[in-house]
C-alpha cells in the first residue's frame, strides 16, 4: 500500500519526530507555524517598548544594566524567531508589513502602559513567567527550528523572570512605604492582562485542536493558565500582596486555585486593536521601519554588487 504524503507526515508527528525546514509538510501546518512564530517574534519586539521606556529612569546603575540586558535579549529573541519563520518561506519584510497593516497580531499584554518603576519588576515576574510557561511547552513542539529557538529563549527568559521576582520581593518585603504601594498598584494593573496572555478559553480557541493534533501545542490555553495561577498566587501572597480578584480561592478538593472570570470583552477589544496603547505601539514600529529604510537599501545594494562581482 502506498502511503500518502499526509499520512507519512502524520506518522512522523505521531512518532515524536521533528519536522525540519526542507521536509514536506501540509500547507496548513506551514501557515499555522508562520502565523504563530511571526506573531511571537512581533511580541518580542513590541515587548521591548513598555520596559525600554524605563531605562533612562532606573534607580541605580545595577538596575539599569540588568534592564538594558533584558531589553536587548528580547530583541535577540525576535531575531531568532524571525529566522525560524523565514525557514518556512516567508520574508522578514512580509512579516513586518503584516504587523504594520494590522494583519498580524502580537501579545495583547504589551498594549498596556508601564506607569511606575515597579512595573519593570512585575513584567519580569508575571509576563516573563507566563511566557516561560507557554514557551517551555513550545520547546517540545514538532517543528525543529521553532523548538530549538525556544530552548535558548527559555533560558534567557528565566533570567528575566528571576530579576523581576527579586526586585518585587525586595520592594514588597524590605522597601519603603512608597515602594510597597507601587508594587501593589503594579500587581493590580498587570494581573489580569497577564492571565489574558494565555489566550481565550479552550472552547473559544479556534486554533488549539489542530495545533495539538500536529504537536505544535501540547497543552491548551486553559491548562497553561491554571498552572501559572497555581504556581504564582501563593508566592505573591507570601510576600504580603493582595491579588485583585475577589473570587480567588483555593479549592482543597482539586488542589487548584479557582479564579474569577477574565474580562473577555476587554481582551478582544485589545486583540482587535483598541487597547490603551495599540496605536502608539504600532506607530513606534512604523517609525522604526521608516527610519531603517536606508539600512535595508544599503544591504540590498551591497548584495547586488557582490552578485555582479561574482558574475564578472
Ligand atoms: N494576544 O485560537 P487561539 C513574551 C489570538 S512572548 C493577542 O487560542 P492560538 C516575551 C490568536 O492569535 C509572548 N492575540 O490562538 C516577553 C488568534 O488569532 P489569529 C507571546 C491573541 O494560537 C516578555 C485568536 O486570538 N508568546 O511575552 C492572544 O491557539 C516580557 C484565537 O486564539 C507567543 O506568541 C493574545 N494574548 O493561541 C517579551 C507564543 N491570545 O492569530 C518582552 C506563541 C490569542 O488566528 C517582555 N503563541 N490571541 O488571528 C502561542 O502560544 C499561541 O499563539 C497563543 C494563542 C497561546 C498566544
């Protein structure tokens, strides 16, 4: 019996083999990966903006160095991810244009403002913590270039997570009254947008069934969100912080923290472009694209000249 290409592909996924760039793959698999990886790359790049804003205002040289290293890491993550997506046959320019035209998304959480210095620590603890949860899963995904990028990215995100947690624990336990108030205010504003990062409930998640079938996701949005809540709530409470959720309670029977309903209207508004800073974030990326035009032209001219020299 002759197996179809699809059947061979599914069998490879079933056996846990990695699919590599030149391998045959269904068009829908390639498109799903381009969607996810490019959106992930855009998130890393747009994600530099909320924290980058605070680099000139860091309260000490030490904190400034740590923050600069973190923001530079995010740029590197964007580069790895754009490369991984390019291996699927899309160009960097096509991905950037899709972002600027509003056709490609990026993580909703980066459309919220950073209002105080403690937000830098809170983003490290919560946003990087949530990203690590999701990315540790993706490090096992079926597409080789994406899974390998995730291994490197996760180890750097772990540093981001630790620096954020260290800052918040220090301010919450040994800080001045003002620092303690900043930390609580920051948690109040970042808790819900962080939970939204995991995406809609499983029943509303149109992409999950196919992604799970292809071994791209191995856990669902709700499963990852619950793991994050279970790990994070007791740690925040242990340093005297109050979670902004009146429905939050520990359920002895299931061993899980039960939490209140996310404001899904707000989530979809932000995802569709109407969040607090969507317009500002896109304007910033558009300006960077315009400002970089001469670099792209110079690089293209250089490549053309090299080809001419080879031809001679
Ligand atoms: N924001 O069917 P699903 C980071 C969209 S990296 C915006 O459930 P899926 C590092 C979704 O795209 C953070 N849109 O989708 C850092 C889909 O629309 P589409 C980024 C969202 O793919 C830290 C629609 O809703 N990580 O933070 C969001 O199965 C600190 C229906 O949703 C990744 O991108 C959202 N939160 O699950 C940097 C990881 N959620 O595209 C700086 C890779 C959903 O069909 C500082 N991506 N949507 O038009 C994933 O794991 C998945 O794509 C999910 C969404 C989990 C994001």
